[in-house]
């Protein structure tokens, strides 16, 4: 094959390979990866505090640490930072080293300081290279490909980044490796940063606005962080249940591939594809992913992933041209957008919340308009200064070839990860010989334990040891910036060998309800129950193929105690849904009721056709298991340890048998396959033990 060096591809691939330059590119990209790793971790460690305070805690102010670039407006500070850029990047590594700090408050401060220094360092690096367009473009490429690397790392580690401060060696972290590579990368990457007094000159007669350039950065930062920092985020936006009619988590590789495509577009086709074209495609993509589900919505997701990455160099170079205040403005407005995109779901707990209630459409529109403001600040001739000769053109392009090589390597890794993660769909229940369904309900508190560590592996261990075949998880929607754009169900489903329905997506404005099942999910429907005042109440109504029979399972999270009318309306909606099902049914729920009082009689009895798993259990308020048309054989309550704030309730049901009676029997009277594990008797293990009754209950 002949590569013509006067063509765009030839200018990229037609140069002689140099290992030192390849190492420089890899180091730059890894520094970009570190930036995105720390920025995406900040929201998680901030979220811990309002989560446990059940409201605004004051620690939320730490999100403002990103506005550090405003300091660069002072010439003396700017000069000091640029001359000591290596020191700045080394100081930013406190964000990676924060995992060594066990006290949550101090860990948050360490991460915040790291993000502060990282935002300062990257903004200063870009500004310092302002007179060398080739090197500036390379730095921007490293930063954008760093996002690809971060998204790939999360794809490989089931939506957790292995260098995050909520991870350590025991729960899947690779923190030491991450820090070691970061030190090497900083030494390599910061050798060539020098401030030059020259400036990138815009086309004659054209002026731009630093404020508009900053708005463009805000839209870019927000779009990249909220939609692209995890490859499954927009997949879950368009997920609508079983049968599968759209992408699944393993298809996250498509998102990563299109992100890479956007980077290539920004290198090769910037002279023929205008920023206004990119903006138009971003607007179309935002509309599709917000308004449609399944593959149609995912087409919009791919338009967003490609064009946000493609437009990034123009917006960043425009901001560099307009001075460091653009970066401060960009991060400040980005913070406002982050809060807005949390307000749409947290409206019941924050000031002014009702104004933003369920308005993801407003947030997406604002993102597009912000990017549009940035595009208007880019000189109309091109998104960057034009090289004057072919020789200078080649000199600009040759270093970028190594960033393309790094990008291609990352994309090949993404394809490999996708192959390894694709579901086998050949799962087996624990006791199929007894035709038993062990079903549980657990509120997992957004997969952050009491000490601010990611808890999915501890959740996995308990679910596995209790031999749970079907489980409903509540407070499971983590696909927002403030929660790290995570999805615990992916790890649990793949590790435990279960089918998974994530439930209503992040754009449905709930706290999440998910269903995992050893049995095939034949059909599932997502419901948003009436919530005129308080938070939305999500539900999943699924039909399972359990030992050849169809069994309905409903996972449901009702509204808050403070909204009695919401809860009354929700109880009537759900009672009707359960009553109309002709199949054996199991409800795994969070009801916020007292046994035998109020709405309890709507959920249990003639209105719903459902029975309580144990009507004598008077010590309940949140979690309940109900059933009809199937025999309940056992019931247990297992303590939470320090994983969450709620216990795990588990029931055993026998398929093909009638409901039976409420008469309790001794464990010795039930077969081995119908018994709960003995390991949780007495003191139990790891803080998990049978409590309330101190032992499981069994029924005739």
C-alpha cells in the first residue's frame, strides 16, 4: 500500500517511527488519564456527605476546587506556575494518593486539592504552549485521549476507575500502579513545557470573547464528563427493559470507538468539517438521546460522543487565545451545570429544587447552547491557525501520529474488553432440584459503604453466600457526575452470573431500582408511579421463566415519609398492577409503612391479591416482601454490616406449589435445598448475621 504524504492520512502515518516520541505521547496521554480520573472521583467523594446527612452537608463546596485556573489571571502567579509546572503536576497526585487516607473528610480534602492542582496545571500547560500550535494541539490531543483511556479503564473495571480513592487493593483498586505510572509520566511529559511570549494570532480583523470561550469550555467539560466519562452512561439512558431492543453494557465499546473517531476527525478533517457542523450534530444527538430509547436514542449518543470529541480542540485553542480567564469561567459554569444535573433528581432535598424537577431536557439544551457560545468565539476561518506551507504542515502533523498510535492501542483494548464482558446468558439457579426461588430486596445506598469505600464486592459476597437467585436493588442509579457515573449491577450480574434489568434510566429522574435474576427475564416494563409532590417512585414489573413456569417479580421503591399523598397514590397504582397479573407474583419493595396500618392494607389483601411474607413481623418500616400464587417456604433478615444503612431481606419460594399456610415449622422439617446458610447464625461473618428473629423462619 502506498501512503501519500500530501494527504491527511499520509501526514499522520507516513512518518518514521521513533520510540522516544511514542513514549512522550504515551506519557502525555497518561497525564490526561490522571486528570480525568481525579476529576471523575471528586463527585463521588463529595456525594458521600449529603448521602449520609440526608441533605446538604456543607462539604458540597468542594466541587468549586476546579476554578483554580482563575489564579492564572495574575501574571506573577501564572509565571510561577508555568515555570514550576512539574511541581504542580506532582502536587496534583494527592488526588491519587488520597486512598491512603481513611477518614472520609480528609480524603475529600486530599482529592479536592489534587483536582485543584490538576485543573491549574493543565490550564497553565495549554497557555504556556500558546505560541507553538503543534505542541498545543498535541497537549489537547493528550487530554482528550486521556478521557478515552479513563472511559476504557471504567469499561474494563465494571464502571469503577481502578485508581479512584474509593478503591483499594481489597475492593479492586490498582492505586499503587496508578501512582507509579503517574510519577513516570509526569517526569517524561513535563520536560518540554516552556512559556513563550508569542501568541496565536486570530485572523485579521476578527476578535473573540474570553467569556464566550469560557462558556464553550463549560459545555464541553460538562458534556464530556456527564456523558462520555463512562461508556455505559448513555446506554442506560436508552435502556427500556426486556426483551432487549437496544444496546447493552458490553456495547460500551461502540461509545469508546466513536469517541476515538471524534479524535481522528479533529486531526484529519478540521479544514473540511466546520465547528458549526459539529455543533449541529451535537444538538441532534442531544435531542435523540433525551427523547428516544433503544437504538434510535443510541444513534444520538454516538453523534454526541463523536462530535464532542471532535470539537474539543477548537474550543480549547480558542480559550487559550482569549487568555486564562476563559478556563476559570469554563470550570465555574461547568460546576453550575453539574449542580443542575443533580437538581433534576434531588429536587426534594435542595433549595429551588422544584424548579429543576425532571428537567434533563433543560440541562441538555443548556449544554448545547454553551458549546454554541464557544463556537461563536472561534475565528470563522478555522478552529485553529492555518499552517502556511506543506513542510510546516508536516512538522505539525508528525508528532500527532504517536497520539494516534496510542489511541489505536486503546481502541483495540476496548474491543478485547467487550469480548470478555459479553454476557453468556447460560445462568443456573442455586437449587434447581428443589425448584426454589430465593428472592431478596436490598437498598444499597449507591454502593458507598459507611467509610466511603466502593461496596459492590462486599454486596457480591453476601448475595452469593445467601444463594440469592433473584434480587431487587434500590438506590442503584449511580449514572451521574456526583455519583461517579457508575453502575454496580454490571459487576454483580457478570460476577454472579445473572440477567440484569437496570430499571428506569438516569434520564427518568429516580434514585434507581434494578433487578438481577438467575432466571431468564422474558419481559420487563418500567413504571414511574404517581409522585405529584415528592421524589419519583420507580418500579420494574418483570416476568421470569422459572423452571418452565412464568413468575412475575416486581421491584419497587415508594416515596418519602414526608409525602403521604404520594405514597397513597403509589400504593393504589401498585395494588392494581399486582392484582391484574394472572401469574404467581413476588414483590420486592421499599414501602415506608407500618405493618397492619394505613397503606399496608392496600398493598396486602383483597385490593392487591398479595400476601405478606410474614404478617407477624412487626419490626418493619421500609423493606417488605409480598407474594401470591406461589408457596413461601422461608424468610430471613440479615444485618447490613457497614455496607449500607439497610438490611437484606430474603424469602424462599417453591415454584409450582400453592401459597401454603402461615404456620411456622422447624428447620429440620424442610429439605436441605430450602434452608438458609448456617454461616449467618450467631455472630455470623463479616458483620452479617440473622437478626430480629436471630434465625430464619420456615413455613408449612
